[in-house]
């Protein structure tokens, strides 16, 4: 069986390589929750309180993926118990205006898209 060659355009496709990093079910909610925080930084429990329908395991995984994508940063404070805070990076903050446009579109077309 012949090995199929990968199209080079695939490797630079923004949808596959960039948007897929935050386009899942939880990432956009985490990003917007951090953006909406009055303090600028939030602890894990505070984020989870805003997203109670997201399991702690999934929230932890999502935060790690967002950190690996340079959209979220974190700091661990040397305390007992350890205190960890998360906040948007400059790159993460630059994504918020586009997300706000998408949120506005979602509100406007909610009934059209979410029909049973």
C-alpha cells in the first residue's frame, strides 16, 4: 500500500494548527472566564466555580493545554497548601475581541442553530 503524501498546506492551516488549540468545548469558556475576572488572575477553584459543569480533571487538562499553547500562564506560590493562579497571556488577551464577536453571533443566532 502506498504511503499518502501530506499536503504542505495542511501543516500551516490555521484551522487545524491554531484554532484547534482553543476551539474545543471548554477552552473558550476558560479563556472568557479569565478575561471576565475583575482581578486578572484566578485560582483553579474560582475558575471551576464559574464552570461547575466541567469536571476538575477536564478543567486541569484544558488549563494545561491552554498554557502549552501560550494563551494562559500560571504561577505556583510556595505556600502550604500551594496556591496556583492562572491568567491570560498577551496572546490570550489578543484573542478576546474575536471571541466577543463570535459570542455576539451566537447570541443572535442561538435559536437558529440550537433547534431540537
